[in-house]
């Protein structure tokens, strides 16, 4: 009788501990999902422009969760410009984008980073290297976001992406 009671008690304890671990694991997974949703505190969707003399640079972004898709146009006066699609992610307040574009009849790829701050974008500047057709930041942790690289948010009604 005593051994039966002991086996019964151990079975109940094991069952309880096993269920508690399942609940704890499920709770941790639920918390991770909520934390991920809470960590996306900004929405960069919209249109942005930077004008320097007769050169204009335009961005149109659509954000879904932390995924960014859009288009960039660099319209340079008396120089070849470029235009193409961007894809990337929002990590904190940094947009890490891959810009696939055409310029001078050639297809190229370039990493482009922006910091989102006060409803504006600040383009990241840093040392770049090229491998094949792709320009990338040598040291992404050394990218700076200078005040003179600000792109203002504008109405998308004012944007023409024909280039």
C-alpha cells in the first residue's frame, strides 16, 4: 500500500511539474511575441525628400512590422542619377536597407542606412567597400548620422517616382 501511495504521489508531482514547464514555456513564447510587437514603436511608412541645390533625393517606404519595402530616387542635376527598389528591416530606430538600382544603364546594389528621428530620416555615412556589384559598409557599427543628411517627411501627393 505504501509503495502504491508513493508511486501515485510521484506521478502527480511529475505531472504537475511537467504541466508547469509547458505553461512556463508557452508563457515565455507569448512574452517574446508581445515584446517583439512592442519593440516596433515607430512607423516609417511615407515619403521623404532631401534637396541640395538642384539635386533631389526621394524615398517612399511602406512598413509592415519590422520589414521595410520601398523605392529610392536620386535625381542629380547634370549628372547621372539612380532609381530602384529598397528592402530591409527596422532595427530600433535604424532602417537597414538594400538598394537595388539602375544607373548609367547598369544594375547595382548598395546598402543604405537611415536613422528615424523626430519624423525625419537621417542618412548614415560610413566607409564603404565594393564586392562584385554590391557596395556595403565596411564597419556598420561605425556609421554616423550627421545633421546635414536629413530627409524631411513630405506628402506622398508631392512625389513623382518616374525617372
